[in-house]
C-alpha cells in the first residue's frame, strides 16, 4: 500500500476549473498533490477526515498591496486565514523596488509609516534584491510580484511631473528588464496616483514592450474609474494592443460619478476579446475604502509633509485653488475623490482624527453642520488638524455593479487589500480594511450561499484557476496530480466574514475591529498545514514565485 505525508479523506473536491464537486480523497507528498482517488480508498496515515467539507485549491489573490506588510507579518495572517495561499503584489504602480539611493526618501513617503518599521530595511536596490529579502526569513503564503511603474519612474526621475527624457526612459526600461529577469510577472500602473498620473500613454507602451519580450502581463489601475472610466479602459486596451501584452484591468468597478454602470466597461472588454485581444478584469466586493483624507488632495500635494499641506490649506487663496482643482479633476484622481467632487459628504464617515475630538463615526456632512461650516472647509480643516492621520470611510461603489462584475466570465475575484494582523504595528491604529480579512469568505457567504449570484464552482474558479491562468502559474490554482498542494478545506454552511460592514452602516460598526473569518478549517501551503481550525501553525512554507518558471 502506498504511503503519503498526508491524506485528506471524505471531501467534496472542487478542482478549481469550474467543474461540480465530486467525493474523493487527496494525498499530499513532498509539497505536491500525488493522488486523487475515490472517497475512502487512500488508507495511508496520517489522515484527516474532512467529513464532507469542500476541498478546493488555495485562493490566489491577484491584486494586493502586501509588498511591505508581508515583511512585517511573514505568517500573512489575514490572508491565509481566508484561505489565500498566493498573492500577487506590486499593483497600482507601487512596488518597493527598484530603488535609487538619490530618490529613496520619495519612495519611503509613498509607502507611509510602514517604511519606518525595523523589518522594512530598505537595504535592497534592485528588484532581484527585494525578492531575495522577501524569501529570506520565510513566508506564510506564496508571493508573486509585479514591477510598479511608479517605482521605475521614481528611481529614474523622482516625482518630476514632466515627461521622461530619452535617457530617463531608457533607464526605466533597464530597471524593468532587470525586474523581469529577476522573476517579475509584468508591469503595473497606477495612472491616478503620483507619479503614474504624470505619464502619457506612449511612455507606458514603451515600457510594456519590455514586458512583452518576456511574456509578462500589464496590470493597470486605469486613468480614472469615474467620469473617465470608458476612455481609461480604452487606453489600457490600446496599450495592450500596441505593446502586444495581455491586459489585466484592476478592481474595475465604476466609482461614484461614473456616467454608466459596469456593463459599459465590461462591453469594451468583450469587444477587445472578440477581436482576439487577451483582456481580463479583477474586482473586489466591498463598496467602501478608508484612505487618508490627504488622498483627496490634487496629486502633487498628496505626499507632502503634513505641515506643508497645512500651510497651503491655511492660505485662503491656495485653499480655493485646491478646491477648484478637486472639482475640475483635470488629472483624474482616484475613486473616492468623486465624493468630494459631487458633494457626497454624507458618504464620508470619519474613522481616525486624533486631534479633532468628537468626530469619529460622524460624516463630514454632520461635522460641517455641527461646526456651522461649508463641508469642503470642514474636510480641509480636518486635514489641517490631523495631517495624514485623518482617515475616513468613503462609501463610493454601488453594490449592483459588484454583482454585474462578479457574474461576468472574464472577471476574477481579488481583494485589493494587504496582509494585516489584529496585533502589532499592522493593527495600530486599527485599519479599516474589510477586504484584507474577509474578501474570499465574504464572496462565498453573501454571493454563493445566501444569494445565488454565483454558483460555488464558478466562484471557486474565479478565486483559483482563473487568476493562476492569468499569471501563467501552471501548477497552482487547480487540484490535480502533480500540482503544488496549496489547498483549503471549508464548510460553506458555517462560513462567515467577520470584517465587512454593509452601507449604510451604523456606528459603532457590527464587524470592527476586524476578526478572522469562520468556516475556513484547514489551509495548506506547499503541502504543509498553515491553518488548523482557529490556529495559525506558524509554518512558513510559502515561496517567492518567479514568472516563467514552473513555480
Ligand atoms: Zn488601485
């Protein structure tokens, strides 16, 4: 009789490819799935009777921002407790490498206070050195990475708003070639954030040609997800066509202020696919985001030190100019700014403001009324009082669009979150990021079990084999003999996301501070148990994945 490192017996096996479940046993040896057989036929010990629960590939989160937080929390608590076994980092133009020493300070400012944590040494310079730093010290999940256009641009020319000179463009291409050589999966852009918003389409096409040579992908936070969403989707598609790269449109839900619902942007994707272009989309299922209030300022001001921002906002003439620019939105700002532009102050709820007593849990509309002020002035005053520490929940997405996106076959599920933990630096102050704790269980609970938006096999496909296919991972995201044993065992009846609060939400919130979900019973990463019921086993068996290798 064959012996294995571990057998999971008596499971409903979901292969990840969209097929209905079947009863079976699954055997793991040396990190890989080595046998899948009829229920009750693999008798080797040790053996776990999963008692009819679902056995699926570990979830692959194609859009995260864990680049630095994974260094602070290597077990990847908030991710792996959801059943996520692989994340793609380096999204929205933001990766922590390459770094040029002359522009290190601009880079650190972009990442905010986490930059100062002792685990974040900033000793790396090249992309390859950053990947080495990730690998040394162990990882609780597998990590794949994109090179961020913003990082390339900062390394070559700082936060300069002009077009790159030909020398600077060549330098960016060389940085990108090094990153691809080191194992990057492609290039990401964040065309609403500095410095991505300063780049024109041709700059991105030139860089994507470097990605094309190595068969990578182009992932974009497009140039506006509200009023400009259709031209921005069209720009992403054009970049893919001209540079000959597959396109991943990130978190593509229309935000408040968009002229149409999600069927319009999805129609552009369908048209491109019908013409033979490989364009796919991801989205998360949360209607809110909790950025710093300074994120609502025009891009060149966002990353200035708090005292410089306060000085500008104290000057009445500059204050009026800034307000006018926010409303005109000439360089489209990120999604939440639509609430400022369209005076939706009742949709902005204060979360942190250490120097403004009595405002937490109130909307900007309510605080303005209390202060007898114009809400725009209230918004600016809260920044003057608290600098970058003022944070609010912006409720800026219509759930109807989330359902439309979930049901489209070319849309996969992502979190747009990051590795967090309810202890230590990553919980101080407590961040409001329900997607980081509850994305995958939330989809299964709300959109599969409680409401028939997706079938279970289709939801699992969008969490596993589909993102694996997009990234070119040939031996993850599926349960089959020979694949790496990234496996999650869950109980659909018990599954419960304890991080998400639906809008309009009373304060205090139902699910806050965030907690790990229920019903994710076992998680295996490369064949080793990492989650056992409500315990993290401490195992750090994740790998840094390299593009193009059989990783
Ligand atoms: Zn983004």
